[in-house]
C-alpha cells in the first residue's frame, strides 16, 4: 500500500506547504488530520443531529444491491454552523491554494451510512457528475470531513491515488447513482494502488474531482457520517444552459476559523438552497425521509 499523503492540522495558522501541493499534484489528494477540533465537532454534531435538517431535507440514493446511503445536499453555504465550516479559511483557502485560484461553494452534503443498512457508493469521479452540469474542466475538488470515525468496517472511502491523471472516464447510471465505466476502472486498478482512507472524526480529505473513489456498505454497528463540501474554480463557471440544478459562480465570503465556534445559529437554515433530488439528472433518489438515524 502506498504511503498516505497525510498532514497534521497545527492550530489556526495552518497553511498549505510545498509538500502538500506536490502530493495533490501527483496523488490527487491530501489528508489533513484534525481539521476540525473536538469543540468544533461537538458544535457541528449538535446542528446535524438535533435540528430538522435531516428529517426535512434527507433522501436516499440506491446502490446496486438496493441498500441506500442517505444524504442531505445544499447549494449555498448559509449562516449556520455548517455554513461557517463551508466558508472558513482552513477549508476555503486550502482549496484555493490546491486548485491554484479563487473558488466558490458548489455544493455541500451530509452523507449518512447507518449501522448495518448504509449502502455503498459506486466507483465514480465527482467530475463524472459535474461534467453533466456544465463544468468544462475538472478544476474542482471535494473536502470530505469525517463526522464519525471512518474505518474499513463502516465503509470508509477507497481511492485510487493518481487516477486524476486518467482524465474523465465515461459514467452511466448504476441503480440510483452515476458510476464510472467498471471495465475502465478495473484496468486502472491494475496500475494504481487501492487505498483505504481511514479517518478519525475531524480529519479531512481534500481530493481532486477526477480522483476515482468509492465506499463499501456499512456492515458494522458504528454509524458513519461525513460532511462533504465541493468547490469549483471561479474561472470554471459552468455553461449556463447545463448548470442547473447546481450554482454558477457566486463570490464566496470567507470567514475566520474562529467563526465556527462563535456562530450561534444552530437551527436556521434560511438561504441554504437545499436540493430537491427530483431535479438532479445525475441520480435516481428515494425521497422517503430517512428514519432510524443513530446519534453518535
């Protein structure tokens, strides 16, 4: 197994180093351990678990076995605690330095894999989805923040480091999801190492939109929730006629990292622009509201 491109968060003065830039260029990802500290995790869990965000806006995306990871997706950051995470310096500025220019918030989602029932995410590239929404180049990335500990047992992400160099792979519907051409994925797997990205709560994975990734179903007794934020280069404004239902360039107002803990809004989600999954041409959603959700 290849050595993980992992780095430690060291206070609010965290900055992107040359080693990080090189790792992102060569491997397509970096892991930042402890991006969210313990107090920040407690605060974001309070929002995700104790508000109506999930009951009001959650839905499922069936996998090839009929099991479903559940999610909530929004297109504008908003002014609540999750919005402060989406807009904070350690997330946004890091994304800008990795991508080489100004970014804007493309979308965020809470992905929930409940114990024993949480489904798999099929092999895909994020750009396999976003290409259909008018992004002309893959100058975008995702930031996967572990809300719970992510292990092989509960369905942590699996990635193929370096696969961003393969370019965009053809995607098609796999059950309710958009998935990559599995014959091409099989050939790429012969050349690139499969890497399990096990993470502690608060760790973050920044990865390029062309990195191939997937996750297995959650067959364990442990919940696996993750907050995934996506950013697109401002210069990569989507083609207007194809962009819907995702946003074109809107300037992102950054906030200091301290805003996560100082934010008092834990329940007002005005302006977050939640996605109605029936408007999303890249998935076939089950819109029954999530039930049996477990608190950490």
